[in-house]
C-alpha cells in the first residue's frame, strides 16, 4: 500500500521520540501490505479499531499514542489523518470525518 503522507508521522516522532520505532514498524509493514478489507488489517493488527467511514485507529506504544488513517483498498492507498497522544485523540468530536 502507498502511505500518504509519511511526513506526518515523521514530524510526530521527532516531537515524541519514544513513538519512532512503533511508527516506523507500522509504516514498513503497511507499505508491504496488500490489504483489501478491514478484516485483513485486523488480522495483522488485532487492536486496530475500525471507527467508520474507512477510518482505522491504531494503538501506538501501548495506546499512549493513536494513529488514524483512511484506507482506500481499491487503489491501495492509506492517508494519514491524525497522529497524536491518546488525550488528543479523546478530544476528537467527529472521528468519522477527521
């Protein structure tokens, strides 16, 4: 899958260095994946939450941080919509449209 835009997660790990390894692992696994459904994502990331509107929330660093992406399975693209602390995530009012 093609990830748009890696710079968002890179900017985040520069501010939160403890997240770097987990985000790099997520990125490397995702670019090699050929997922066609949320179920295939869940097979690899059992703790991932499908929050609606093609959005999936991933736990990063034991749920200290959250990553929300939009999957477009047909065209094999992933769009990073949010990366932040769990506290910041909890403040999102409309996660289906972030």
